[in-house]
C-alpha cells in the first residue's frame, strides 16, 4: 500500500519539476526490495533455528521417562510450533507482495 503513496509523491514531484525529490523517492522504492529480501532471509533463518530446536526437543521427549519433564517439553514444542506458524505467515505475506 505504501508503494502507491510513494508513486503518487513521485508523480507530484515530477509535476513540480523537483528532480532531486524524484530521485530520493526512487531510491526509497529501490531499497524496499533489498529490505524485503533481508527480512525474508532473516525470517527463514529464524524458521530453521526453530526447526532445529524442535528436533532437539523431540529427541529429549523420546529419551525422557519423567512425566513432568515430558509435559514441559511438549509445552516448549507447542510454543515453537506457534512461533513457526507466525513466521511462516510473515514469509508468505512478503512473498505475495512481490
């Protein structure tokens, strides 16, 4: 949505003949793609980190005999699953906006 606003500003700057302002607006729009790629990369790193932690917890669950520890581990896995869902949605939202 904010891209449309910047395009409106660009057109307004063009009507005014303000080429410096036009260049600033274009630079902001170009940086948007770089920022999106960086954010997506960081989200994927977080996703992978969560998967690694979940694998460790599942291994601990497999080995554990203590019911209290099992319950704690299940809660931790559940929380990580929820985090992973949130991150997946953010990745999907960024991918759709391209």
